[in-house]
């Protein structure tokens, strides 16, 4: 029997040969997702709750998605850019119909997906849906095998779907190698603009050489690099660590129309403190991550709402340059510094404390952080304050709470002398 490493190498070589047979169509050439998609998704918060008899408010049903569409359209989210209402796993009937077409569960989605899409569209929003290219989905519902890709793409288009999350449970490496590009081609062939979210990298090791990020950028608008987020600070940290420990591999792959996806925002649920919630929002903005919430918008508290609706953080996330940020320093004091370049020679800085004891006073200067000579206007994203301009050589101190952040937006007073070229 071949050893696993040798077997994987053989699979990879065969996969590359098969890929040559797949005619590619560039999804990111259709003008969609020029900034990271924003919206709401069911999975992390509501999982696969199909018990509508005893849990009508929280089960995966058309009512849940209509409720969230109402909240996005009426509570100020849509105007900030949160435009997608995305169905995840468990929406389907356990069997396809007599024509082989996917169909929603008739008890939980009695009006059908087309009517739900109309409801969402009438509120100025867009509808996303979930499929899996395996024999069945991660939770055991009908999958999209290779022979069903064109049919399912046409079905989604006929329903008025605007976004597809394409998972990879219960499929093998060869099926994924063929299926993800084929779905890209099939979606484009429908003539309906649909954002295409691929889960491919997480199933094949997440990093080169197993993952070809150039190919991903050609066929997908965004892709899941790492494991599912859970409702805990540990989970957020694991994801942050993976992304920034591997930033040299994945950061260059991101840009307008093609985004690394560290998974959903869990702000407003049960696992994060106020400080940790700010940290997730700040780092997801630095990473140019899709801002896809998974929470209950019907009962969100004001503190969580303020973080998720922070206009400065959203503006940084949605910066049209589309350059993903990087970690600059990881100090022995457990303070970390992150940076992202923005339009008009501006930039964003995040000071993160991984400490658990007390607020830490971090001393530095912009010059030490690599900024060019000159004066900079500084805006504190979460405090909303605008301190006096800083000279690049001037020492300053930031006080960072345990597991919290200080996030700044900076712009040179004189652009020609303040442009930063660290990347």
C-alpha cells in the first residue's frame, strides 16, 4: 500500500492532468465582489435546527430568512453594505424531485425558494444559497455530484439566487478538482450574476502546493481557507493565528473580486466579550475579509450592533484597493501590530493584546512601524476620537485592554512625504 504522502502526490499529479480538460471561465471577470461581500448567514448561530414544531423562531425555515431580511432592511444594515441573506445547509428536502431537481423542504419552505428570493429582493437585498459538491451535504442532504452541476446552477438562477456557497463534504480530491471549476463555468453560463464562494482550500490542506490560489482567483469570488468558526474566543484566535502565520502564502491572492474568507462574524452571540468582539471586527477588516454575520439580528444588543455597524471599520474593510493587511510585529509582551494600506495613501493600524491580566501600555512611533517621514492625521475607529496629528518620529502610547484592540485610521497630512511602502 502506498504511503499517504506518496498517494497524495499521485492524486495531485492526476488532478493536474484532469484540470487541463476543464474549460475555465473566470468568475471574477464578471465584475462581482469588487469589495468583500457583506451580509448575514445562518450557519454558526442556527446550525441545522430543523425542529420547527418546538422551535419555530430558530429553525431553518423561510420564516427565519424573512425575519433576517426584515431586520437588514429596517435596522440600518442594508445602507451600510450588508446586502446578502444567505441560506446554509439543511434547507433541502431529503430527496430531489422526479426530474432530479433540488427542492426545498416543503414543510419549512412552503412558499419555495423563488418566493423567498422575491421577498428578499423586494427589500433591496440579495439571496444566497448553499450546495455541496459531494454525494450529500455535510448534514446529509442531497449533494451536487458532477453530473448535477449544470442542473443545479440553472435551478439556482431560475429561483433568483445571487450567491452560492459551494461546500465539499463527502467528495474526494478529484471530484473537487473537476467540480469547483465546472460550477464556476455553469454559474456564468446561466447569465445570472451570482457570487461564487468556494470551500475547496479547506478540504485539500489550505496552503500551496496543494492549493493553487491563482486558479482560485480565476474561478471563485471568495474561498474558505480554514476550518469553521465556532462561538468562542479560542476559535477566533485559532483562525487569526492561521491566517497571519501563513500571510506570505495567502495575502497576495486577495484582491477585488477574489477574497480569502476566515468565516463568519460571531459578534452578538454568546462566546465573545465586548473587547473580543471589537477584535474580530478589527482583524476581519484588516484582512479584507467578507463581513458575513451569523447571529440573531432580532435580539442583537446595542453594543454588538455598534461594533458591526461601525462605519469607519466597514470603510476600512471595503477599501477599493482591496489589499489584504498583514501582521507587522508579534512582541514578547503579547502585543501584536497589524497594518493595511488604503486608498489615498491612508492606512489602518490595529494594536492587539493577547494578554489576560490588565490593560497594557504599548510605546512606539510610526517611524518604528515603518511609516514614512511626515505628519499623520489619526482617527480612533472604536472610540470615535480624533487625536492631534502625529509626527512619524513622535513617541506615543496606546493602552490596550486584555484580548482587545486599538484600531486607527491614518492619513498623511502631506501625501507625498507620508506614503508607506512596507509591502
